[in-house]
C-alpha cells in the first residue's frame, strides 16, 4: 500500500496523486469505500410524488430501485431478484432489448424470469408453484435493502445499510448552517443535465475554491466582486459572500422579481452561501433560489451532473413565474466550470504530471483530500 502524499513544495500543500483522478483501479476502490458506504444524494423527494411512483437508478454500476409504497413512504432496494438474480426492472434506452414480462406495475415488482413478485416494502408475496413446498418461507427472500434517509427535501441512499452511520452524523453541521433556508419546502423550477469529461474530485475541488474565479468567471465576478479580490482568499462562507452594491442574487443584473425567502437573516438576504455535502451534492444558496448539483460519477474521467433550480411554491404558482434570469446566468457559469475541469483532467493525464499543489486560498480543498484519504488511503496499491 502506498503513502500517497508528497512533501510540501515551495510552501504549498500537494494534491492527491494525479493517478487517483484517472485510474480505473482507484475509481473501483472509491465505488466500494465511498459511494457504496456513504450516504449518496440521488434526487429530490418531490420527484416521486405519488404512491406507486418509482425510478431505476445507476450508482456507479449498481442498479437500484427507488419506490414510494402504498403508505407514501420511500423505500429502496437492489434491482436483483432473490431467486436467481435476474434484474427485476430495466429502463428503456438505446440498444435495450424488447420489454420482458415482469417489471413494476400496480405497486408490485415482478421478476421477468420466473415471476417471483415483491411488494413496495421488498417483501416476497408470490413465488409460482412454491406455496405448497415444505419448508419454503417467503419471509426469507425479501429484496436486498438499501438505506434511505432524507434531509432538506433531498433523498440519500446508503448501499451498505447494515454498516451505515446515520445521515445526520455524515452531514453534521450543515443543517444548522443553512437552517433558515426552507430547503425542504422548495420545489424544482428548472433542471439542466450535464456530461463532464472530468473526475468527480476535480469537480469538487473546483467548487470548493474561488482562486479560479477571476480568470474563468468574469460575469460572476461582476456580480460578486469578492470572488476575485485577493485571488478569492479570505472568503467568509459562514456569514456568506457579499454581492456588489445593489445586487443580492445570482442573475446577470444581481436582482430579481422574486421575493427573498421569509425567515432569512439580514446577511442571508443579500449574501451567497454554499455547501459541499460529501460526497456528491453541492448546494448554492441565494436569497430567492437554490442551485443544487448532484454528481453522478460514471468513470474516472466522466461525471454526469444534474442541476436543479429550486424555488418557493409561492413563486412557482405565479402566472408570470420565470426562472430564466437565474437559469441562464448559472448555465453560463456552470459551462465555464465544466470546461476548465475538463482542461484539468486533460492536463493531469500527461505522463509527466505526478500531482498538483494547492495555493493558500485553496485550503478548503485540503478537506477534500482528507475526506478521500481517510476512506481509501490504505486501500490503493502503489502504481
């Protein structure tokens, strides 16, 4: 096993080895020791509104069924029949074979292979021709469970529930810091999906610093000059980042027709806050909306990102509601970020590049380095 950290160089802290951002073997270890053991954000509670609603999710190659049962409770299971291991439900897509019998209908999950049938609590309720078999006990063949908790309207899953800590332990401190924002009550007003040719850690590190903002985000810095002052050093994220005089939200004008969320304090009405909820959720908070980013790692050099824009139902119900002042501004900033992240991914793939270094104004990224090292540091073989 390797000790991956190099010494400081010229007073700067080293990043993780460049191989850790591009290696298939490291990505496999991250899957098992981070994304299969931590609470991972997969969406918003409102996306499955009614009993009987379901989604088939892909979490680093693990197929998961997310369902809302008859009582309106969300449940999650591995998409695997307990009989012979067939996939229970397949989402249609390019190259998908014709639909098989089985799947999900009328609050039941039926295996297409031998028609074993489960309810939305994962219980086996029917196995053809086995009812009279001596010793056959349906209760022993429930679907493999996946842990599920919610916070702020977000759904989190844990793929190893028997060994999981609570979600509250994992996100400790964040709920208190954003307590006045009505996250659980907000609703999706617009969604953009991106495919980014970069490692998920590169994207997290980019989100966690503003040293790059002056060069990459001129439009953003025109609204939030603090992002470019002194290379983005000394930003007070606990209090929030101030906008320019007369501005108070993330739009090109820095203003909007939407009201501020009731209950915010004086700073939160005119400042911007952000949280990285490990391992795959970014929450960026303005006084009138939240832009949230759910990272879906697909490969060492590919990450899909679902970006939801959340607003008050009060605003969404207005006949003239229009999210585009915020959406268009964020989309510009997002595409600038994804482009520079892809440039980083290309650069660190050079054979001469062993690791990068963090400038002092990038110190928040030391926490990402710590987070990754604590979970996989002793499980990655030396290249």
